[in-house]
């Protein structure tokens, strides 16, 4: 009998190699899905320490952040903010979620499926915060690359992408406001 855990770990290699921002002409240095998920989870771990008394289940949030882009495995590229068809993305992720069932060991799939479904459906406070953290990390990549912020439309998309997450959590609002300030600061430096 084949060991599905080993098979899945080999299969997950696709996520290590899959590029993000594949069709965004402003982002020259592409990120990978795995590095994005890792850094999102790291931010979740760091954020937990300043939110111990909120009642949020940070283990669940961190798991969601690690798992959230597994559904990208069916894609040959991961399209970027402002350059994607949201309906197509949602449909392909839904189909991928169903395909994952055959890839995971049976005793593990239900938990993973439930976490991914919760993240996608955005019904719980944990799912909403995990999505906000994921968006925040995506913006970090753009800020670090800097050049995408020279384009006014891309800069506005980047700002709106994180601004819509305001109001979920006071500590996270502070991080968002700091990121908005960083976007403005980097933009000013680029214009000098």
C-alpha cells in the first residue's frame, strides 16, 4: 500500500515552484506560493503574541495560512491583484479543493478540507484575520520590490487591497496603517 503522506509531500513540491504575480508586469521579481504561505504563517505567529486575550484561535489561523494556497496546485501560474478573473479563480480553487481529497491521507483530509473551506468562505473571525494577514504579506512583496508603486493604478490597487481589511482587529489595524504609511514613504522615495 502506498504511503499517501509521502506521496503528498512530493506532490506539494509544485507549490514550492509555482510563481505568484505571474501576469503582473510591474512585479519583476516573482514570489512563490510556498514562500508567500510561509511568510504569512510567520506573521500569524508574530501577531499571536500581541493578541493573546482576543479569544481568537491562532493555531487555526496559522494552519489556515500554511494551507490556504494549496488550492493553487491546479494552476500553471498565479495571477496577480488587478490582473485576475475572480470568478475563474474561485471556481478553479473550488475544483482543486475537491481534487485534494484524493491526495491526502483519509484521516487527515477532513480537517484540512474544513480549514480550507472556512478560509475560502470567510465566515469566522479566524478566517477573516487569516485573509487579512495573507493580503498584508502580498503587499509586503510589492513594497519590497518598490517599482510597482511607481504606477499610480497599481499603487492604488495595493492600498485598497489592504484598506478593505481595516476594522477586524485593533492591533491589525495598527499594522495596516503602518503599511499604508510605508507605501507612501516608498512612493515618495521613488519620486526623488
